[in-house]
C-alpha cells in the first residue's frame, strides 16, 4: 500500500481547484458539507474528510492514497442531517452513486458531485484501476483534473483473476474457499464499507427467525458471504472496498468479479455506468423474452 | 512486574526452540506459535517443528485473546430426548495443556485485563479453564511498528505483565529468558540442559524507545466530564460501524450468545460481539439506548479509558495498534485520544 508520509504543504493544481470548488459550494450555501479526502498521521490511506466550512475544505487532498469510495456516506441519516452533500468522486465511485440514484436511495438534487479525473490510485495501481472503464466521471456538477486517456476495455484482463480461479479443479476451489471463509470473523467490514449495502436492516440482523447463522464457523461464514455476493449481483460496481477493508484478507473481489462477468455475459450489463440504466433484475419489461416465472 | 531479580534469568542455547517443541510434544502439550499462512498473515497456530515458527513478525493478526476466548465456542449442546424432554450436554471441554510460544508482550498484558473481567462477579468457567491449562511465553518486542503505542498506556515493548515467561530473541543465536511465574519456571524445566541460569550480572536488554502519545490520566479526567460533547459527533461521522477494531483488539471481550439448532439437536454458542454494531444494545422492545454511531463510538472510548479504570484501576488498551492499522477509513484511536488530550490542555 502506498504510504502518505507527512501532510504536503504544497497543493497540486488539482487539489487547488478541488479546494476552491468545495470552499465555494460551502460558502454560497450550495451544500452543507463536502465529503472528500484528507491526510491524517497514522493512516496509510487518505481518510474521509467532512468539510463544513471553507477553511476545512483547505484540508482536501487528491493523490494516489485516495482509495476509498466515499459514496458510502450518502444514504446515512447523520450525514444528510448536515445539509445537502457535496461528494468528491472518482469514476469508480461515481458508478456507486449511479446505482444509488437508479435505486432511488438518493435523488440527484440531494447531492453535489465533484468529479475528479483519475487514471488510477495506489502504486502499483489496484486491479480495479487497471481495468476501470470510467477514468473520466461524467454527469458531475463539477469535473476537475487534467484529461486522462481511457484505455480500451480488455475483457480478458478484467476477468484474469476469475479465469485463474476457474482453471483450478472444483476440489481445489472448494479447498481454497473453505480456507478463506474459515478466516472470516464476521466483523461485517465488507458490508459496512459497501456503498450498495444500505439496507436499514441486513438479513443477518433479522433474528426472528435467524435466517443466517451469525457464528463465525465455516457454515455461518459461507452462508453470509454467499448471501452477500448474491444480493450484490447486478448491482456491485467493483469498487473493491470490501476486499480492501477485510481485516483477514479474504479475496471477496473474486466473488464480485465472477458475478459481474456473468452479468456482462448473460445480460450485456455493467452496473453503474449511468444513473438511468435498465438493470436486469429490477426492470420490468412486457417484452421480456423470459417466460420462466409466468 | 519488570523488576524480576537476575536469578530468574536463563540463557537459552541456539537450538532451544527445537528442544522445547520436542519436550512439549513428548509430554502431550500443544504448542501454539506464530505461523505465517499462505496469504502472508501471521497467526498463532499449532506447531510441531521450529521451521514452522515465524520469528520476524510484528504481531499476530488475530490477537492472543482468541486462545482463551475463541471467536465462537459451544457452551452447551441440547438434544430432544422425547416428547417434552430435552437432554442438555456440556459443551466441548476446554483444551488440554498448552503453551503459547511467541505472542507479543502487549497481547499477554491484555490477559491481565481479561482476567479482571472473567473473574469479576462471575468466574467464567471455560475462560478460567483455558487460562489455567495454558502457559504464556512472550517474545519481547525489539522493533515496534508504526502504529504501536504501548508506552502510552502503561506498557512496554518488554513488559512481562500477563506473561509466564519472556524470551529475548537475538536472531537465531542464544536467547535470554526471564521467568515471571511458576508456570514459566516449569516451562524452563522442560528445556532441560538447553536453559542454564544466566551468568551473574546478566542484564535484560533495554527496550526500544517508543514515543508516548498521550496521558491516560488526563484522558480519564476529560472523559469523566464529557459524556456529552460535540467531539463524539465529529469523530463518529466517518466510522463505518463495523467490528474490525473490536474483533482485532486484544482486550475487547464483549460477546453474544446464540442458539443454533436443527429439529432435534442444538448448540448454544458464545461469539465475539462489538459495541460498534447497531444491534449490540437493541432491546426486545425495539428501544435502543445507543441509537446511532455517535453513542457507539463514545462507548468504545469510554469503556476502555473510563469505565474499565473506574472498575478495575487499569485502562482496557495495551497499545498494539491493530485498531488503527485495520480501520477501513483510517479511524484512529491514537488521534481521538490525542485530540481529547489537547481539549484537556487548552
């Protein structure tokens, strides 16, 4: 993981324009808060910064440590209580915002989007960055940063990790996942960091009856992680936050990438590319050729 | 605890680890030592050969508490024996004799705090049984990491509190061992001639320097007065509400009890729980006395630095730094406490 080192005194040009845009939006009452990235001693990655005054917006940064997906904060009542939200988004983060809009968790007027063009974070770049289709976030209220080249999509690269797993025998895969799932401690960091896990009450918190066993044994852990992967199928935008924050390093991205690959293969669908997209599992269409459920 | 007399120091021959593992295996004692897994994480796991043991590690990912308070354990089992009749069976018996070889002093020191809780108003039977049957041999910390702050909470990289013996490794050469308790003395005996009383005048190495980042006394003074403070809202805003910090904390000990059953058979399990979870204090009535992340974040700091000292005269934190290292949003106990300290000293 790229380390932040000390706070930089000198802002980069994109940081200057970011601070200016955020401070302006706060000062003229466009937003009550801008959520962006800041640096804090003791953290290897940039930390979420809640700027509520133009002065606080001076602490905003944008560099290779800005890994997190801040869209997580949009549905939270305590954040909404601060007024209209200004949100700093990279292309990958914008995809999550698009799903929140598509699913009407938030409405477009609730949020002021400050897009930052981004060719990738971390050094070396994360897998998600090397296959990212949205280096230039479009549809934001402000978009900052120099233009970046958008590489042409390379499906084989996007699916490389899944393909590697699928090359193994089913016994090898079962051994692999058993070992990974045994590690899970059920801290639910994966759920809590996911911008699309916004359910007010998650199924594991439903106790009458207890649908999913909460004990961190293999059976309970498999049930939890499979339920989670299924509920995100067709919705997950591949931001990779679940895998990043997993304290026991379970490669959760593999499950998400597998499901995303199937969505693309079967429905020609990539989640979160536009706020008005027709999502396969949540769109009713009288011309739907699928008669299976009738 | 640190002023053990020099007569309790032993010199260990370079091959002491092999000797220890051999002798303990012959005696049927299970040895748990730091092992690097296929994914690169180091955790305490059963070992039989010294080649399996990782010596150049900062700390185990999952803290030592898991040896005494597993993340899930069966308390009782029950079986439907007939109409209206249920047979209750005791849970799995705690493990036999065990030696933990190579935990860090901070994790061992956390046992002092866990002992306070689990022997308080009720003596916790499974915890006590595991403690009684386990010898804890720490490896003194020679190279603390960037998140470590044990010296800020009354500890030291060389603390002997909670350990039965402390080993000072020096590469793969001869090591120095400090006996702390009778269990530690018994461990030294198992080493046979590979452990000899250290020569007169042998001194323990000086612990590495570690900057003190805050004063727990001043923190406590502020907490006593500031149950209601805007600071809690500010520091909780970015908290995700996951349990990573609690579960990786060597002193966090809250648990949940659940029944998991099929038609005829069931288990009552005790699992780790976290005060950061929204359901942690949820009442059956629907009322939740900690209805938001602000009150939950406050609870975690208050429990460690006010309620625990009020009750047991010690803070419930050993400064291992796992909470800061593993927080997905860089939430940082040190930064919260440093900030509280600056409020205390305007």
